[in-house]
């Protein structure tokens, strides 16, 4: 139990800074999250975060990412276990939400945070399934099947596909992901991309996502191509429970390790056109 003097010494919420991030890694590691310092830096460079502190000690974090004027995602909401039961989660989360205006806000809820989010008007509209493991030595679906390294001229189409699939403006996110990782596209007739996948280093190995495609078959082609280049490596994929990919991912050497509620306060995004998101960039970034 935290004594009253220590509780009174808590300052913030104020801005989460680059100097806080080594301590943020320790906070997430205490929850068995795999986030490296590089992962925290990448995510915080795309959004903004808040912190609670006692002196120079970081004891809570919360981050948000705005995608245009209509949508935002939130994540990295952590309270040091020593300070549980002090309503610090509510304190920092409410402050974070106040920075997002009238946007619909999306999050992937841990079990610990579920009631906090429900009390603030969040409702479940999907479920996120986490798959991870060592990529298998593929014998099936190994051929690229139309999947190719992206060219610079593909970027406008990739952004168009992402915008249609997510109903969000994520240009900066996609550009930064491409800088950090490997963009592959699935080409149709005339060579125009109609799906894409980005693979990058994250956590214990690599993450495949986002994956945007017009069908689950196309998504499997994109993911199979990524897995074929990561054989023997640790791989993570976060996908919707309705993606029709789960059983197939298990055959590729990935285990289903968790299912969490995807929640929204406001209107959920409505895709336009046939493209859908088959894997997230991360649970926080969407």
C-alpha cells in the first residue's frame, strides 16, 4: 500500500518526454510486454503521451495517436503496480481523453482496464487476436503469388488503400512504418497494388502489420510472403477475430496467445470499398 505522503507527492499528468522512455520500458516490462526502447521511441514519435511521476520516477503512462479530425487510438496505459488502487489510471486516462476533442477513440483493452473504459462510454465492436511464434519452414503458399517489393510510385495507392480500409488519415504512420520496415504490395491487373503488408522489427522479433487486402486469400498471400522471409524468426501478428486467418496462422507456426476486446467511444470506423485491415501495425497504433 502506498502511504499518503507518497500519494500526495505524485505530480502530473504532464507530457511524457524522451527522457522518460527508459523508465517506460521498465513499466511495460513489468507487465511482460516485449516493448524495446526503440519501440517506445517509434510510437511516441508519432503521437503524444502523458506521465505521472514522483520526483524523477515515472509511475504511470498513457499515449494517443490522432488520425485526422475524426479518429484517434490510445494505448500504453500503464500504472506501476506499487501504485495500484489509487485511481491513477482514471486520472491519467481522463487527462489523455481531454486532449482528443470530438474524435472517436479506439483502443484494445487489457482485462485490467476493461471496466475503466466501460465506465467512460467505450463499447466493444471487435476482438483482437494475437498470434506469435517462430515462423515455420514453409512448404505451402511459399511462392510470392504476385507479392513484390513496393516501388516509390506505389505510395499514393498504398495510402489510398489504407485510408479506404481504416476510414482514417494515417499518412504519417504509414510513411514512418515504411521507413522503419519493409513494404510489399500485391499487384493486380495492370500492376496496380490492391493490397500491402509492412514488416518491421518489434519486441522479441518482427511484427507483420498493417496488412490491408481485399480478401482473406489476398491477406494470406501477403502474410505468407512475409513469413517466407522470416523463417526461424520470432513473428507477431494482431488480427481481427473475423479475419478468417486464425487457423491458417497456426499452420504457419504461430500460436494464438491472447484475445482482447477492441473498443470505441464514438462511432466505429466504416471502411469504403473492398479493402480491409487484416493485421494491425500494433495494438496501440491500430
